[in-house]
């Protein structure tokens, strides 16, 4: 037990010695250990006394600082009371001066109020006007005038009133002019180029073959991503080249850019067709095929009709046309009996009919299939619309626009193909039927003539 106690004291003394020195000294005997413990206790007692002395000195210092802070607080409170009293006196004086100012202003107060309102309205009008592209920074003066007139710190001078009148008068004057000037134009690619433009009143800004757009927020002149129809853009070049007083036809935008801005969002024919999707392209392909067949048939039947009409005037049968080939058959079987001749003529007409009627069935099928495919696209588009509604709800109409566009565009494409195809089928069928009718009429005439000759021969034989 004693041995363990001594071992613990040895460890404690070693710790104390390590705390006192960076290089602890290991005790060699119990007496040396006892001396080290006594020295450690004495040193701790000395440190505690020094710490107590420092705390007492700091306590006195803190008491002094507290008294100084309390004195400073009392001084600031007295100063605050003085400032509050001064503020109250100044507020009363300000109120009295305001009443005196209002009394002296009299009717001028209403004048300055109206002037402030006019300045604010004019600022908004000039900032949104196209003329700001030619006369920038006009709104700064009106902004300053409207803001300063709102307080009693400044009254409008005659120079301010005359300048505001000048800006209003200049806006009215420039609204009736067609002016040419140079400005920075931002192209579709984002490049800024110095370009000569023409301002047509307060309606449009144009360049050579292009309509431009003025952005009031930035004061920039932008090139429209999409231009109006060529019948409008071709007049812009005429305006740029105009030098005399002769009038020039020009399409203006009375909305001052709103209609031109909507042209950017409106899809063109190619984009509208693309909204129909695969079914829309198939319908267009069918329409193109029907147009090619109709052109080929109209051309062939037109040439054949000319040859048939020429053959009608020529007594000699020519095999380069259908009527000539039928007449060749009549000449070949002229000496046969009536029944054989009639059958051979009918056979010749039947051989010619497929050549004249080729492609008509395809036109008829396309005229029937095109609206059915349009209906198929309509159903497909509505399915896509309902799927979008199921997934995202009806909060955003843009999510349903794709399906609705496909439904409507395919229907339009189907009808646009079917209606002309029906008309072309009618035209081609009419031409074909006219030629076949000529063949049948001439064939019937030949058979009738042959029958008359046979009847005459029988009558002559009977008479003899």
C-alpha cells in the first residue's frame, strides 16, 4: 500500500516538475521528491497571490470605467434632450414657413403642380417615342424637373418651363417628318453597326429593306429577327431612295412597333407545316404526288386532244393518236359483217381507254385519303394534348399548344390537299371522257355507215 502511494507521489512530482520546466528532472530519492513537492506548493501559493492582486487591481479599474460610462450616458441624455427640443422648435418653424410659402405662392402652387404632372407625362411619352433614337437623353431633364417640383426645395424657373415647352413642341413637329440620320443598329447576330436609317414620324424606323425596332428600356435600335411580307419590305428601299416631294407608298405600323413585334412570334409557312409532324409531311407528299399526276395527265390529254381534233379534219387515219388507231381498225375490218366490225371497234376503244384514264384512280384515292390522314393527325394531336394535361395540368397553355397545333394543322393540310385534288380529278376526268366520247361517236358513225351500206346492198340485190 505504501509502495503504491509513493509511486503516485512520484508521478505527481514528475508532473509538477514538467509544468515548471520544459525539461523535467526525474527525482532520484524520496527526499528529493519531497523537496520538489514542497517547491511546487510554494510556487502555486505565490502564483495565487499574484492572481488575486491582479484581480483586485482590475476590479478597481472596472469600477472606474463604469463611473466614466455612467457619466457619458448622462451627458448624452442631456444632449438628446437638447436635440429633441431643437427638433420640436425647428418643426414648428418649418410648419410656419410652409404656411407662409403656400400663402405667398397662391395660384402658382397649382401651376407648379400642373407643371410637375405634365413633366411626368411628357417624360413617359418621350422615353417610349421612336424619336428618342435620334434625340437621346431628353428624359433626364424632365425626370429632374418632375422630382424637384415635387418638393418645396426648388421652384421651376422660366428656363425650365420654356425648355419643357420646346421638347413637347419638338416631339409634335418631328412626328410629322420623315428624317434620315445615322445611329447604332444591333443586328440579328448581336453585332452593333453604325448605319443610316430613316425615321417615319413616330411610327417606324427602317433601313434598306428592313424594319427596325426601337427598345425604350435600353434606347437601342434592333433589327427584327423576322421581317414582314415582301410587299411591305420592298417599299422601305423606295423610302430610302426618295429625294423629291413625290409621295411613296409605305406600310406603317400605327401601334408603333407592337404589330412588328408580334411578327417575330408568328410562325411562317414552314414552321406551321412542321407543327403537323410526320402525318403533315405525309399529307404534303400525297399532295405533291397528286399534283404531278394531274400535271402529267393534263399535259398528255391536252396533246392527245389536239391530235384527235386534227385527225377529225384529216380523212387519212394516222396511228399517232387514239382516234387514228381506231380508224385503222375500221379500215382493216371494213369488208366484214356488221357485227364483227362493231365488236372490233369496241375492242379498239377498250384498248385506248386505259391509256386515257391512267392515273385517275390515284387522284381519286388521294382525294379521299388526304382528309382521313388529316383526321388521324387531329386525333393524334388531341391525344398528345390530353397527355400533357394529365402530366402537367391546365395551368400552362403552352404545354398543350403543341398537340393542338398538330391537330389543327393536319386537318388544314388534309383539306388543302383534298380540295384541289378533287378539282384536278374532275378536270382530268373531263378531258379523258371527252376523248373517249369522240372515239365512241366516230366508232358509232362508222358502224352506222357500214350498216347503211349493207342495207343498201341488200335492197339493190332484192330489186334485181
